[in-house]
C-alpha cells in the first residue's frame, strides 16, 4: 500500500483512466464486430457506415492517447482495404 497522499491520488487517477480507456476500446471492438458482420452479409452500405464510425473512433482514441497513432492508422488502413475488396 502506498504511504504518501500523492501515491494514493496516482492510484485513484490510474483506476479512473483505466475505466475510461476500457470504455473506448470496448466501443471500438463493438464497431469492428458490426463492420465485419456487415462485410459477411456483403452489405456495402452498412459496412461503409460502420467504417466511417470506426475511423472517427480510432482518430479520437489516438488523439486522447488511448491507442497509439500508428496503431490507429494501421487499423483504419486494413478496414478500408477490406471494404474496398467488397464488390
């Protein structure tokens, strides 16, 4: 257990940040699952909508520091590659 007040505060902050970051990552994974379901059904319109929502979520998560910038770029690139392969 920490002894100093600042150590207690750091623990509180890290728990709060963990919950916040987990919510963002959960939202991204849910959107990704919905996108892949739409791809499986070959529904390009719905997949396109989810792809745009995912793009926005990745950008915001990278901006907030939840995920790294390169991870967001790589993921977006792969999603659009999957979307454009659908004909």
